[in-house]
C-alpha cells in the first residue's frame, strides 16, 4: 500500500474513532450514589435475544405494538424473557451460558418533564457495548464494560411513563479492550446499577478532594458545576474537621481550593473516612472520603511517609457460587471478608475497574488497591483505534475513582509483549496517568523476565518498566515454569531501584483432590501448597520486594480452561474453591502475612 493511502486510511480511522467517542456518552457525574435526586432503575427488565443482530433493522427500539386488526409486529418485549438488572445475562439462563451477541433490554419508568431541570440516565457498567433509546429516540452509545457512562435525556423525556430500550453486545473483538482472548468469562449484560437522575439545571457535576501532594495538613481539590454560565456560590463542608468553606466558581462553573486541616490519615489499621458535601442552591452531593499520602522513595512504598509491605491478593468481579458477576454491597462484603480473613491489606482488582461497591467497601475495610484497565495480552497496539479506546478507558477509570483514598496504584497494562508500538502507547499512557492524577503511583504487570542459567538470576529489560513507579511481576514458578534450581538459589535483578510486587504467582489445584506434592499433573492441594512454600523461599532473594499478590482468591470461570476432569471451564488457581472451601495453600499465604 502506498504511504499516502496508508496514512490517509489511518487518519480516517482515528478521526472516525474520535468522532464516535466524542458523540458517545457524555462525561458522567461524580458519585450518583451520594446524590439525593438519583433513583435506581434496577430490577426485572424485559429482554429479547437477538442472535442474528436484526433488531436495529426491525426497530426494536420503538417497542411497537399493533394498533389495528390488520397489523402485526414480529417482536415483543411483553410476556417473554425477563432479566435481572444489574446482572450478567450468561448466568441467568442456561441457554445463554456461552452466548456472545445482542440482547435487548426494555423497561418503563415514571418521570416528570421539567425544562427548568436536567435529567440523566446513568449506567455504572454495561458489557461490552451499549446503545440506548428513550421513547424511540436514540440518545447515545458507549464502548467498554467496566466504567460508567451517562446521557442527558432532558429533551427525549416525556411527562409520565417513559420507555427505555438498551441494546447490549458482548462480542469479543480484535480491536476491543480486552481483545479476542482473555482468561476470564465474557459476561455480557447490564452488569451494574442504572440510575435516573433528575437534578437542578445548575448542579455539582465533578469534584476532587484529597490531600495536597507533599502536605499532610492541606486539603486541596476542585468542584465543577454543570449548567453554570456565571460565577456561582458553592458550599464545601467537612463537619468533623470543622470545615464550612464558601467557594465561588468562575464563569465556567469551576472553583479550586486549598484548606488548612489536620485530618486523621487513612491507613489499613485505621481507615478513617470523613463526610464531605458540596451544596449549590438546592443541589447537594455527599461522599465519604479518606486522606492519605502515597509515594515511592527508592525501592520503598511510603504510606503517610512510612514504609509499607503490600500483603495482597487478586480476584475477579465474580461470585463463584452464583457463577456470575458481582454487583452489590452484599457481593462486595462476601469477597472482601475472605480477603480480610487471609490477612491482606492490599488487593489487585484484576484485570479491570471493578464496581464501586467493591472499591468503596474495600476502602472502608482498610484495603489498599491496585486498579487497572483491561489491556491484557493480545492487544493490537499498532492499530490506532486501540490508543483512543485505551485513553478513554484510563480517563474514565481515574475520573470515577480519583477520590478513593484506598486506591494507591493506577495500572496501565498486564502481560503485554514489548514492541515499538506497545512501548509508545503504554509509555504515553503512563504520562497521561500522571497528568490526570499526580497523587498516586503508576504501575504495570510484566511476565517477560529472562532467566540466566549461568548465574541463576532473573532480569527484565523493558522500556515500560523504566517508565512506571512500581513494577509488578507475574511469574508462575512451579507451574508454567519448573524451578530450575532450588528456590533459595534463584536470584532476582529486576528493577532494583524501584518497588517490586509479585503481582501473580501460584498454581492450580482441585479442592479435595490429594496427591503428591512433587507431581504437577496431580492437580492436588498438596502440589499447590508446595508451590507457595517454594515461592516464599525464593522471594527472600528479591531485595526490592515490597508486596505480594497471589493469583487468585477464588477459582473463577474461564473458557480457556479445558481439562475435562480437573478444570471444567474453571481456572483452579484459587486459594478458595468455587464452592467457598479453603485449600491448603490458603493457610500458607495466611501464615506468611501474619509473619510480616
């Protein structure tokens, strides 16, 4: 292909993606959970399975019903399938277990049209793509299954009953994030909460409240109003700190602030949270916010100025006993109670931003968090479309969770192969992360270490490792790679001037299956237990080790896993089985953390 044609094609692709993203969902409001004018639309929704993708051509979004005796309509939302929202569709009907494709959702809700106010539909997460119609009119679309989006529906809303239709598609795509193959279940559906939000025309849209970087006695941030065309008075209050500050926005509705205060700092042993509220006119938003500092000094991670060792665990946003996505406070409590029982102070919400219930409950329980976007293997970094999508997902993740003290590390990728395109894209994302939020650390997880047999040493040469603050290492010694020598003889020379976290390690075992601790294909608890013991011996030779995060807390569903006897569509690396039973390795990890 001639250069001009190639360049022109790439330019048109990028231009199209930019246009699509810009015309998609609007910047979503901060924290609808703390807004008094937000109404949940959760519950049982009507649904149609559209396997052949004919719904748009047939105009399912109009939700037509026959008006004359001579008319008929070849679809109907009434009297058929009903699905729970929030919830994935794969776990709600046996026929949908492996389904990938279109599902239409429909429900009605009552509202009062008021031209003096602004009305929104807010979706906390829909996988993977969503197109939304209200009263037969398209209001927008969104791509990405793990971050919120919203639409202003003030013009489409009617007084009384409103008809809401959503087309959801979870097809895996070469240019999707994640891409075609990933080691977890491809759950589709309206996975998280849905809100109808009716607010004053001038209202609080966004805010940031955190410690000023480098200070423990200054609270800094901003508030951004929507609908303001002139300076507006905004009240910021933090009653427990005796703060009641009157702010005045600029003509664009923004006000920045710095306030002297001495909050008790958030930490795992005492996760202190403060009630923070913004009020403008009749609109008010409240939030629970903690204050802490996080930084790197040499190879140490400093929380509130003191070195901390991250005693972590990975888990998916999944309830294994239900074989479906987690979506509620109760689900968060179930997962995180097992995390705390293990003795953790740190979690890695692999491999995507998990729902706000999990993030907020974890924060209140004193858990530090590594949160990442789903750039997981197999990503076509040479495709210009990928960069725009990755930037959007990163921006949405940071925007949603910037006030969460529990989050200490933003991760931009997991197990990606170095290349010219990959290095350029990911180092660009590192820079972008620091521009968006300079108060947290930036990390990535690597699996491309090299073992040098002559000196029994692992090394890592990767431009991305040089760019991040914290290096995560995924290495399954004893599982995907046998120990080449005794564990105590293996040395590590990886990013020695930076903190290193063993972000993944472990092996598979079927709960209740017993066998030799020396035979990998026994799939026994004893072999998994021995893997952990040997890894902890090896970790003593990592001078800059500042945390561990075994893979994984619970067995989880994955089409990757095809061993008919021992996996049956499950990744069995869990310390806890899919039925909630603790394996022998659980106690090895527990004892390691108790000794730290």
